[in-house]
C-alpha cells in the first residue's frame, strides 16, 4: 500500500485564499486592514528566510506587514519597549517575535509582554492556559495547521489514538491539547519514552515533532495510520543540503494511510495559520464575528 500524500502546499493556498476573502470583506465593510508585526532579533539565516516569505504572503492576502529587524546585541529593554509600542498601536492586530532569541534575552519574559489578544503565535501563558481549559484563545500556528489537515482528511477525529512525539511548548504540548479537544485518546511521547516504537505503532494519528532527521522509520507506523511530519531538518545531501522531516518518508509512505511530505506539508500551513490568526485577532479586536474555518 502507498499512502495518500497530504498536499500541505495546496491546502495552505486554500487557507490563504479564505484569509484574503475575509480581509477584503473587512476592508470593504468595516474600513479595517488587519496588520501583522514581525520582530526579528539577530541574523539567523533560516529565520531571515522565514520572515521574508511570511512578509510576502501577508501582503499577498491584503494585510499590512510591519517588519522590525533589530541587531543581535539589542538590549532586552529595547525589545520590551518595542513590544509596548506595538501593543498600543491600533493598526497592529498581530505580533510575532521570531524565536529563538539571542541568549542574553529572556524569551519567556518577552513573549509574556505581548498583549495576549495580539499574540498570534499563541505562546503567551494566558493563551496556553485558555487552550488547556478549552476556552477561546490564540492557537499556535503549527499545531493549528496540523489539526486543519487532520480534520479535512478524517472528518471527525473522535476516539482515535493520537501519539504526539515531542513535548515542546511550541508544537508537542499544544498539539496534544487540540487533539484532546477533538476527543482523541492522546499520548505525548518523547526521546526518553520507554519503547517508543511500540507507542508509535499504536497510533491512528502519529504527529512527529522531535527535530531529529528521519528518526521515525516505517516499521514504527501502524498500517493505515495518518502521519503528520512537523520536522524541518536541513541535512547534507552530496555537496549540497536538503530538507527532511522527523519521519523517514520513503519507508513510512509504504505503510501509512496518509502522510505529509517535507517540504510541502506542515511548513506552508504554519504560515497560512499565522495569517488566519491575524485576521481572527483583528475581528476580535473590533467585536466582529470570527471567520469560519480559520480557528480551532
Ligand atoms: N515566533 C515564531 N513563530 C514561528 O512560527 C516560527 C519561529 N518563531 N521561528 C522559526 C520557526 C520556523 N517556522 C517555519 C515556518 C514555515 C516553514 C516552511 O514553510 N517551510 C517550507 C520549506 C521552506 C524551505 O524550502 O526552506 C516547507 O516546509 O515546505 C518553515 C519554518 C516558523 N517558525
């Protein structure tokens, strides 16, 4: 059997089209242009690539994009002062501070300084708590994108065994919360889990978010399972490099019922969900009904 390949690139284009429709409506009927501010501290090349493509897609859906590039040595107090300005600016509905931050900056402190209503990454402790208690929140983009693809593929996820490999605050933990919210039986596993292969083999839905290239081989996958590969790892490939996921794609695709590729799977959905969250934040800020199908 060969798995159905879930086309995250095409799915993301659909999500962005829905965002664009919503933005056009907000401009037309409410004279409101959603605005997203992205803050990049330092010159990490991978981060620069991500910030550039995000800025381009923000403009493409009709939103306003504000970029703040600070040099690597920027004092924490300057960054906090910038966030205070962005919090107070009515033209800005979403704020994303690109992670990781340089080591002299306390990332938790910075993230928690963002107005939770503008926290389109969903990393502020208020949003984490709201998500964990099933209340309306901003939902982290990567897990939201994974959930959208799973719902589109399966309809209901109720009663399915979901295994999330990885326990990060950015992906693993919020992913588990969302799957629980959709009535899955959820296991969070990680590199120290005893008999990880056996745990993975019990999964109807297997989400890999460990950040280790091709760590999960096909014989850890239950026949017919849906595999969501969150990993984006750049590895050597001859005298060049290439991107691979946390799942060994070739072998897993022989066994799985459906699988997301890397690149072209979860990555594009992450950016699409960032734009979706920004529209949602703009609607909430103005007491307008939220767009359908763009929230969790
Ligand atoms: N506060 C914060 N929020 C983030 O969401 C955040 C962050 N910091 N720091 C960095 C990571 C990384 N990230 C990616 C999103 C999309 C792709 C993506 O679209 N990747 C393409 C491939 C791109 C390529 O070819 O290099 C794909 O998977 O198809 C990659 C990486 C968001 N991040």
